[in-house]
């Protein structure tokens, strides 16, 4: 409720707020609010806190000014954000940084104007600076940490929108939004995960698209000892080269990895130009192509086998 009051989204809510403001200003200009103001400022509607005297009129005035200023700040912030997003020649990361700086500036100015209109002496805030520092250090530690981490990410540009990243727990997805408190990740299952910005600073994150979109796909495959292993090597490379998404910038490589217990093991490395389009489909296509080529050239893919030798079979009988 408070969020919708301080930052109305719909045009109906905005019109209602404007009508209320205009109505109060008109009533005040015509003098109809003077009796109400005198009553709310009287001793009957006041109370003491130490040496300070507060009236209901002061409280109502403070609430009205705060709501009005924050509403104007929100409208200005939304307008500036919409205009900045329409600019095409600025990178998404730079836009996010400019928008965040603009929001901080607008709300800071609104805060100072509110203090001035409420006639609050800024020097008096120095008394509470120690308590505020302790509150931020203890109660708001995580919020402050995530906010600062978000600013660092925007400045460093290590993670920007549409990047493909992988977290330490194996979660992979695309960066869809970087906010003041969290970064929104959309996984391959279309789940949306909100990761605190602090995790990107303190944990190890794999960014598959940090400098380029080139990505490597690894395939391990074994052939039987009775096959022509040189022919098998050529067929594996051929299957990768024939795939339309195999990179022309980085040709594939095939290595004889080891002589296993029941197979000669090969490892195929091939690259795709745009890893954002996915790795599983090209890998699956190449595996199918290898299977077809092996069958056409009588190359066997073995499976583990064991020979059992029985001694003294006569005693068993």
C-alpha cells in the first residue's frame, strides 16, 4: 500500500493524487483550512518529547510533504529511465549505471528538499550519526553490501544483461536484470532466480560470454581395439566439421586420450561461435553423426566385457 501511495503506477492513481493536491492547495488559498490548521496546532493537539513540542499539524504536514516529494521523485525517475532506454547507441550496462546514478541523485535531492521544507536543521543530524552508523553496520549490513556490490558490477561490467553465466552450485542461465539489491537470472528451464549482488563479488562465477561468445564442446568416445583407429580419428573430426554450427574460426581437434580396459579412448573438442544458442543440440547432432559414420565404416563402439576362465571344471561337475 505504501509503495503504491509513494509511487503510483496507473494513470487513475496519478490523477487522484493530483486532484487531492490541487484540492488542498485551493482550500488553503481560499482560507478554508485556517480553522483546521489552528485546531491542529493548538495545545490540545500537541505533545512534548523532551524539550521539543510536536503538533498534529506538524505531523500531517510532514507526511504530506514526504509523500508529495517522493511521488514527484518517482515520476521523474520513471520518466528519465524511459527516455534513457530509448537511446540506442548506449550499451545496456552503461544505461543501467546511468539510471542507477540518476535515481540516487533524484531521491537525494528530494530528501534534502524535504528536510528544508520541514525546517529540520541538518546540523542536528550529527547527533544521530553514530546511531545511524551502527544501524547500517548491523541491521542493514546485507542490504548495504548488496547495493555496493551492484554498483561495483555496473562499473566493472563483468556481468551485464544477456550474459550466460554459471554459478558455483551448477546453476546456469542468462542475466536478465541487474538491480540495486539482486541480479535476475533466467535459467534454461525458464526459472527466474534472484541472486544477491554480493554473491557475484564474493563467489566464483563463470561468465561464458565475458569477452566473446565462442564456446567449446567436449565429447569422449571409445572404439574397439580391432578397428582402424586412424580411420576412427578421421571420422570423428569429419562429423564435427560437417556440423553447420561448428566454428570456422577455431577448427575442431581430436586426441587419442588413452588405451582403456576395453576401448581406445578419443576426446573431441569442437567450438560453436555463439554459445548462447546452446551446446546440447550441437553435441547431440555430432554424436548421432559419429554413430552413423562408425556403422558405415564398420567401426565398433565397445562395451565393458569380462572373460571368465574356469579351472578344474571336472571338480565342479
